[in-house]
């Protein structure tokens, strides 16, 4: 799934994104930590990996391994 970062709290390292269909989706610090990223910007395009229940497991930048 892909979307755009709507919020990101640098203290808690969690945030929300808007999926392409406009649905908001939250991610926690663990999902951010699994990404290996250091920071996300508002409006940044991301890809998310989620589990079978829809919980975000990892936030990634498209095209960056």
C-alpha cells in the first residue's frame, strides 16, 4: 500500500498517513524503527507493509531498499 505522511512526531516516532483512497492509517514507533529510516517529512510518499489484521509493520520510502 502507498500513501502520504500526514503527521509524524519525532519524539514518539509514530504518525499517520493517508492512503491513496484517503483512508487514514496510523503507525507506531516499532513500525518506524523497522524501516531503518531516521526521519519522515509531512507530505512524503511512503509504502507500508501491514499484517493480516491491517496493522502497519513497516514504513518504507518507495524505491529505497
